[in-house]
């Protein structure tokens, strides 16, 4: 193709590891990112990103739908849960930016997910409509912190969530389909 194609995979570590959790693939199986977050060491996230990047690159992938930039602030959240580095915005930001650097140093594009952040949700967007009750100030002070750090670290992509933020958009449209959330807020 005259325009290079993206070959993508969901390889976060933990339960969302489409390759490492497939028997016989011969790649490193990482614990959930919450375990790496508990170390408090961004080098652990960088090493995970670098290893994942190197191994999936050898298999022909050039885009990883990782890292999770959500902050776990709701203990009942089953969708994000242990996929997040933790509940402290700055620590998560440090881990996310390090993992982005590790992935992209291996020529694998990182995709921060799930903007605007769904770590405070109690429902799962894979199973139905979810509305995140929050304010723009809260998003800027908490949820956006890891996304900003990941973007500053050079992340090539941001995956937008299907969570609605009706208190901000004044409608029930998911963020993934919201001009306000994608163009006016994310791209600003």
C-alpha cells in the first residue's frame, strides 16, 4: 500500500493480552498494570512497554492499543479495574508516559485509552450505555492528567471511550461520537 497500514493488537499486560494470553505465542506475559503501578517505579512500565513493543513488532504489529491511561477511582469499576496503573493521577501519568516511551522506542505506536477516562464509572461500556457523572474541572484535575502525560511523551493515538459525559456535553452522546469531547476538548 502507498500509505502504510496499521496492524494493531490489544496487548496491555494482564487480562487484556491477546497475544501473551494465547498459548504457544512465546511472548512475555506481564501482570496487570495495577501490579506494575504498585512498584511506584516508572522504569518497570518502560521495560514492560519496551518488551511488549519488541515482541509484537517481531510478529508484525506496529500499533498497540495500550497503555490504559484511566485512573481507578471507583472500586466497583470492573471494566478498567486492574488494567489501570492505580488511583493517583500523577503516578499513573508517570507510568503511562514511561510505557509510551518504551513502546514507541520499539517503533510500535501507543494508543492511550479510554479518553476522557472511565476509571470512575461503575458500569461497563461493552455492555450498554454508561454516563460518567463528573465536571470538566474534575476531568482536568484528575482524569486528563495521564492523557496529557502520554501525549507529551509522544503517544501516536488516543482511543476515545464510549462513555457519555452528559454533564459536560448536555446530551447522551458517547464521547466517541461527541464533537465537543473529541474536537473541542481532546484536540484542543
